[in-house]
C-alpha cells in the first residue's frame, strides 16, 4: 500500500474515533459554525460596527424573519451610541480570536524551537537562552504582558505582541522538559545507536511520542491567549475605542448593566466563554483520538 493511501486511511480512522466522543464532535461543529457565521457575516452582510443610529439608542434584541424583508434589523440590539451590537460582536470576535491565534501560533513555534534545540543540542548559547527564558516563567503571562504594554502603549497589535512574548517561556519550558524526558528513554538511545541522525530521530521517534502533549499545550495557549487578550481589552490596554474587541466591548459598557441593558455585555461575554470551552473540549477529544489511533 502506498504511503499516501495509508495516511488517508489513518486520517479517516482518526475522525471515526473522534466522532465517538460526542462532546468533542459537537464542539468541533460548534467551532466550525462559529467561524462560518463570522466569515459570512463580514464578507456577505452589509455590517458596519462604527455606524451610529441616532434614533436607535439602547434598542433591545429582536429576532424576526419575513420573506419580503428577511431578518429584522439589529437582531442583538444597539448600544448607547446606536451602534449595531451584532456587527460589533462579529468584528470584535474576529479581532479577539484571530489575534489570539496569531499569539498562540507564534509563541508555540518559537518556544518549541528553543525548547527542542536546547534539549537536543549541547550548545551553551542555547542552554543559556533557555535558562533566561524559563526564569521568566515564574511570572504569570498577564503580568509580563502588562509590563510590555506599558512600554509599547495600548493597541490591539501591541497587546498581541505582549501576549506572544509572555507565552513563549511557558512553551519553551514545557518542550524542553518533555523532550529531555524522552531523550533519557531506552528507545531513543537504541535509535541513535542504530545510526539514525538527529533529524530522523526527532521526526520518526521523538515527535510522535510528544505530539499529543504539544497539541494539548497549544490549545491551552490558544485559550489563554483569548482570555489574556480579552482581559487586556477589559483593562483598556488592547483595542482603542471605537475599534471592536470583545474585552473592550464588555469594559466600555459595564455601567449599562445596572440600567437593564444587559445585552450589550452579555453577548460578548457569552462569545468568549463558549469559544474557550469548545476549544478545550475539542482538544481533549483530539488527544484521546490520537492516543487510541496510535494504540
């Protein structure tokens, strides 16, 4: 059997196993639907998160449909400036989740690169860099992000940079620890004695045994990046008004909660909570599916 067909069949087996975990399967489809709503709304609907309707302040949510007019306008209501909450929610979710994904991917790649090389290589320079980075791990990522934002100034891009830098030490330390632990095992020593090079050993022997841990750690980093970015936005250190971002939307409308206009902060909060929970459930399902697929 050709390698391409073998990989295809293993991929099908993985999805069959994942489908047995109904929570992970529904979480996957929930995330797909979530992203499709954002993409379709931004690209095909005439949404403007900045447009102010002077006659529609604090309009409550109202969902109705007719074949002549389609869906009702302002299905999630309006805020104190008459702006469409649904439009701001869609664009805010795009900003929060997309920039959090950037931070998680970049921090994971950089941290994995430094951690793997520090464990495999005997370079004193890499070892020193790894120790310096790991020493910062004693501080929580949000504290490091605060310090960086203080230097760079509040903006969505600067907040992303701050979160990326703050997450690198965690992934570096994790990759170094799991790689060092695997390198001490007998099967790695046997592969190296058999004449395999470092890259071949890493690709065929080491990586398949730490892949599950890396997937879980990446999803944790993604969830952490979402929460940290929303937290920075809530504290006024991320997106600057009127740019929509979920944490910023909650912060700038907190006073409206006591006046009964709950929808202005309820929808952004629900968006953050449901997305993070779905990611964590799906990551556990992927880990279990990969473990069963390899057994």
